[in-house]
């Protein structure tokens, strides 16, 4: 899978675990709701780390915890 796919899947997974809507995550992270939607729908090939950090902080996580998923293992990322 691509890194964009892994990011999309991880954010969706975490939102489901925390019962967060896209609107609520936008409020918590300080990002526009459309930015979160673009990441989840893989509309851009590269998402900057500041946006991922804002999402992680909005979920009260460190980046280490955010990326601590088999989705990001070397064998799963193809790009």
C-alpha cells in the first residue's frame, strides 16, 4: 500500500476507536475539516508532518504512538 493509503487507514482507525467525527477531529486538531477529508480520501500525494502531528495531538497522542501500527511497517509501504 502507499503511504497515503496507510495514513488514511490509520486516521480512520483511530477516529473509529475514539468515536470521533471528522468535524470533531478538526476542532481538536485545529485543522480544516477539508484537510482531514483530503488526507482520508487520499486527494494529495504528500501530507506534511505538521498536519499529521496536529491530528495526533488532537487525539492526545505522540507521533510515536500514531505511527506505532503495522500499517507503517517497511514491508507494507510500497512508495
